[in-house]
């Protein structure tokens, strides 16, 4: 199996490896207004509709957190940082071809990382949603494709676009 990375995309007008849900509710709404008022583009649309976005994001993160705990995960936060497995041209474009952060998956303890097929929030209340899974399950899936992560990703791209990664410990990011 070749080295696999988790990848975070950040719009050129933002700072990488931050999560708005780690702010207090009042701070999050103020930051969302600031971002929506000063930026256009697809990555900022969610902030213009923050009244709807924020409660859905919080509910999704509660679901992810509870699943992660039940699977034996050991989160250091209730609000993960989001990555994708092995990169995504779709998200690179979505975030305006800004800063890209790559972390080797092998460097991350399975107790600090979880995965979902597709965008966890977009898929949260959809019938095709699959539950979060751990690193060991990911490796089993990759092995079903003869150790080829690209083949796994190609098999799910039409329905899910990518595999989302939730990183539950910031020590791997050096933030």
C-alpha cells in the first residue's frame, strides 16, 4: 500500500485548520457574518445562511462524536477538524485552490481519527448515509481493492465524491 494522506483545503482568504464550531455560539455567528459579508464564492455560502447551517453542523458533530466514542475513539475535542482521504479535485476547486495541508495517515493514531463516506453534514439525514468508521475499517476497505486507495475512491466518487476524515486531536496539525 502506498503512503496515504489526509488533506485539508482552505480558501485563500481564510486561515487553515480552524473550525467555526469551536467558537462560542455568539463568536461563531459574528465570524460567519464577517466571512459572508467580506467574501463571495461557494465556500462562503454556508456563512450567509448561518441560521440554518450552524444547528445542522452542531447536530452532525454530535452524531459524529457519539459514534466515534462508541467505536472506541478517544477525542480530544467535540469539534473535529475536517479533511478528506488522499485529496479531492472537487474540494480543491470548491475552496478556491487555496492552502492545502497534508498529513500522512500512518502518523495518526486510530484513536484520534474517523471517516465517513462523503460530506458528513450533507449526508447526515440522507437515506444513503453510512455510519462513521475507524482507520482499521478503512484499511480493510482499501485491501478489498488490492491495497489501491485510488481504486477505492473511484468506486465511491459518483455517490459520495470523497471520503471525509474527522481528526479529533490537533497534535497532528501543529496548530
